[in-house]
């Protein structure tokens, strides 16, 4: 799933990309990412020129059942 400035957008060329969370765990990770949590993966010049003004971020959420959800998004 990709978020850009808080808005969900489909990832072009990736058939497994989604714009909606599949469950509550993904929804929690997305809400945390929207609130500003997350780590920078890449910034500055990205491989795709249409995203050069964005910073690629990720936010992992560890769940109580031992599973982990990681959301990647652009800001």
C-alpha cells in the first residue's frame, strides 16, 4: 500500500499493491504512519522522476500476536 501525503494511491506496475487495508492490523499501521510515525528510507532523487520531490518512508507495527505489518509511503 502506498500513501502520498496521507492519501492512498495505487502503485503502478505492481499487481499486488493495494490502496485499502486488508484488516485491522494494517489499518492500525496506516493510522500510525499518518500521525507522523515512520522512518525515512530514501529522500532526494528517487529512481522515478515523478517522485523526486517526495521522501520514501516506512512504518513497522509489531502486533501483540507476534506478527508485524510494515507500511511504505511517500511524504
